[in-house]
């Protein structure tokens, strides 16, 4: 945003992020929408004009005027048709913070489903909407966003989170706190102030949305990033306060599904001899921690066939069940000499991983 300090109104809503095409790849923004102009005991907003996709994670941040306990009784989703029938996805509170006459709470639903999917939504009376039901009549709004590629299991999907608040009478930094983040994980960060001024976004983050309302004297800004590596994130906004004002800030991370990693890579050996030590493939989360609950099958096959004269054939037990998240292939062998062989490990309908190159024969 980066505005100089003044008291002129900001746009009531600015959509600045472009939804990405859906898919089973890395975490990506699917759809988003919001409002900051409601007074009542519920706020409802739809994913106009296009629904998200079944399987997305949905993040909903609720903003309101008032300090005290969390007055959000529930967050639900409904269809925008007569009677607003409930869809039934479960939204769990992740963070709540309140200070200086403003409050915000962020909820997450993973593996959302039960609505017309994405671009196949037939009409505007079949749009998925998210609704925050409040115990009091207050002024505020809601920001909703849907994300593809997030783990479908809530206990694994919603990872680290942090929230903070502060006040100042001049330029100041709003720091949500430092949290760990895994490889390929999403950091969703949001800040709220009771001053009609702008803020500089956190370094390295992409703008999701800015909402403001001069009547309510509220401005919110949301940002996100997808981390390429295991690291930490510490989103900080620079608010251009020019009178005593309050800020709130929070950050949460959402993990991609677990993936495969070679705990023991295949090594050079002679033709028809058992590859030793035994190849081991582990199921790990975004932080590289073993998912010990996984006990399903893992299959290996030749990826790049490095046979010098004839293609090599992989022998041995090629599908084994994981134990504590690790599949051990104790009797693999390849019959033809060659260089640059690779193995591809697969969990059916989930994910694959390719080994480091290795040789068969005295190379």
C-alpha cells in the first residue's frame, strides 16, 4: 500500500490478487472476496462470481468494532439460494486478538466440499458463501479466501500461528510474531488498525486484499507467501499512524500434503546383487518430520533406465507397507549394468519421489 500519512479514505475494497488455476500442485490462491461495511449480528460474503474448488482450504477472518472476548459464536458456510441452506464444513478458530476498540478472529476449514465446484457453478444462486454469526450487533466485516493444494487433514494442515497487538501515535511496525514454516507451506498474514492510514506490506509477501471503511475507522490488509524451504516467517507491516492508534496482527501457516523422501538412497551395486543398504522411503511433512501414522503401501519402480546394452529390470519386493511412516525395500536388484539409474517411489493417488542417480556395475 505504502501511502503517505493522511486522513483521506481508502478504497472500501481492493481486490489485488489474481486467483491461480486450480490443480493438485503447490499451494495456490484459488478465490477470495470480502466486505467491511456491515452492522449486525452476522456477516455473510460469497465467492462471487466463481466458487472455489472442492478440497480447498478456506480461511475466514472476521473484523469488528469492540474490545473484549471473542463474540463470534460460529463460522459456517451456506449456499446463496432461498433459505441459505448450510453446506456443513467445519471452521475452527485459529487466532483471536483484541485491543483498542477493534477485534479480529481467523477461522480455517480444510478439505471444504459439498458445493458446485469452481467454474462449474451453474448460476449466482449456487455460490458458496461464508457466514460469521455473532453474539452481539456490531460493525465490521469478513475476508474469505480459498487455497488449493492444502493438506486435507486439519490436524496436519493448520500448523504454526501467532497473534499480537500494539499502539502508537506515529509511524510504527506491527509484528505478528515469528513462526516456523515448512517447505511448500502457506503463510497467511493479516493486520487491522483503527486509523484511516496506509501500511507497507511485509517484505517478501504478496498482497491479498485491502479493505477499509471511513465510517467505522477500520483498515485491514492481508498478505501471503508460499515458502520454498523449511524456514521461519515474521510478517511486519509499517503503519503510517499520525495520531494515537491501535494495530492487530496475526499469521498462520497451512501445510501441503505429506510427501515422500528417501531416508536411504539406492547405491551402486553389481548386476543381480541386492542393493545394500536397503532403500528406505519415508513419508514426511512440510517440516521434514516423519509422518509416523502412515502405514499404507509404497511402490518403487525404475525411473530413468540406465542400462548400457539392454534396459535394466528391477526385481524384488517392489510394494511394501510403511512402518511408522517408513517403507523398507530389503531385496531390490537390477539385472543390467549401466549408469544414472533412478528409482521412483509412489503412494497411490497421492505423491511420488525420484531417487538420486546410481549405477549398476563397477563404475
